[in-house]
C-alpha cells in the first residue's frame, strides 16, 4: 500500500460527503420550494444549507492538514483521524438537521480529529526543520 493510500481514501470520502450534503440542499430546495439563489425561507432548508456551508468551510482546513501530515509520513494516523472526521461530519449533519442544538457531538468529534491531524503535521514539520 502506498504511503498516500489513506490520505487519498480520506480525500475521496470527503468528496462523497460534500456531494451528499449538496444533494441534501437540492432536495430541501425542492421540498420547501426555495428557488435559487435564495438561501432563506424555511427553517429546515436553512439548517440543511448551513450544514453544507459549514462542511465546506471545515473541508478548507481539514484537507490541507491531511496532505501536510501525509507529506511527512503520518499515513496510518491520517486514516484513523480522517475516518473519524468524516464520521463526525455525518453525525454533525444529522444532528443539525434534526435540531441545531444537537450538532455539538458531531462538531466535537470532527474537531478532535482535525486537531490530531493538524498537530501531527505541525510536529512532523517542526522535526524536519530541526533536523535540517
């Protein structure tokens, strides 16, 4: 297995996650009759839209962290933390759509996973700088 297999799997699953939350928004637009480009009008639609936007915002920080850590050899750790991040975002999406107050556990899980990947990347980059 390549040292980039796990980061690639995590990236692929992140793409699937983004497609899924995008499809949820499309379904909500249709169900609640929210014509584009509107982003307000029904609380359930607005929650679904926020899930999509929050997931995109999180991805912008998460994926570069994954690949920084991967460049310094943290493949197994990235696999575990990456799968945990994806699971946390799915839990977040489900909880937020049910009731915004229920988004916390998913947010917490994905935040811990991001922190692990980001901290690992920082430590590995620091070691590389110090050994140069």
